[in-house]
């Protein structure tokens, strides 16, 4: 009886959280009251990071008319599948309505310099602890060094806030804590972006056919990163 009540409560909370996702909650992220649309660069470590971790941010920005570009710092060639994974990344980008995809072949500093010349106004970062992968940490640290040494004053940089393991696997339920967390920061340095179309995360991740195995299907189903991203300004 006790277990039945616990499971029933979890199901009710899960459904209530999904209802909240499809309600009218909206963040004021990058909304300065003008119709100006931004050029935005999302920096990721591997093909599939965009679908597994950043789809709420991507959907939020593209649905509001911002031009999103992705810089992927590797082609995921660890198992000799670089060519396949690059194609999968292009397919996922199409699903996510990303304007342009850049794969880093030119060294991180040269890439930054080339991309900066295009006057990007904001950067998203893979964050230090999303999955604990060393490449995520390296990209995160590399971006911080770049910001310190090379980025112009006008450059806005934001990072994805990592959550603990309980929140990470709480699916849509985490939106309540994410909203509370962002609303506690009234200075505008933290924003909670809710994925208004979580199904798109599944479609995008399914384009990474070589990676679309059972445990990643479970991850996308139960990960809070499928439903919500909290972004924090870092410069
Ligand atoms: Zn990754």
C-alpha cells in the first residue's frame, strides 16, 4: 500500500510537471524589449551534446527567431566513427533548426577568432559537470580562458548550470526547482528555459543513430536536461 501511494504521488507530480511545461511560463532571456534578433554560438564538446543537454535552450532561441550556430569541438572519432557522427550531427541540427554548424578543425583559438569576426553576441557553454566527461571540462575551461584573454567587452557568455544526480534524473519534475532557482536571482544573471517541445529532443537525438542505444533512450526520457536548462551568465 505504501509503495502504491509513493508511485501514485510520483505519477501525479510527473504529470503536473508536464502540464507546467505546456503552460505559458516563459523566460525573459535575451529579451531587451527590442525586436532585434541575436547571432548566438553554442559551444559543445561532442556530436550529440546539443540534443542530450541543450535542446531546451536551442528550442527556446530558435522559436524566438534568434540565429543559432553550433561549434562542435570534436567529431567524436574515438571509435573511428568520426565521419558517421559528423553526418548525424548535421541531421540533428536540421531537426533543431540550427542555422550553421562548425566543426573545429583549426585549433580552438583560430576557431574563436574566425567566429568572433562574425559578431556573435552570446555564447553557450557545455558546463563543467553535466556528465563528468573530461572533454566537457576541457571545453568549459578553454572557453573561460578565451573569455579572459580574447573576448571583446560586448560579448555575453552563459553556461549551463549542472545539477546533482537526483535532479539530473528527475525528468520534468526538476522544472519546479529550476524556476525557483532562477527566480531567486533577480539580477537577470540566471534564466530558466523550459523546453516547449520535448519531443523534438527525441527526434534530434534519434538522428545520432550510432549512439541511439537503450541507455541513451532512457537518459533522454528521464534526464531533466530534456525538459529544462538553467543558464548562468559568466562574464
Ligand atoms: Zn559530450
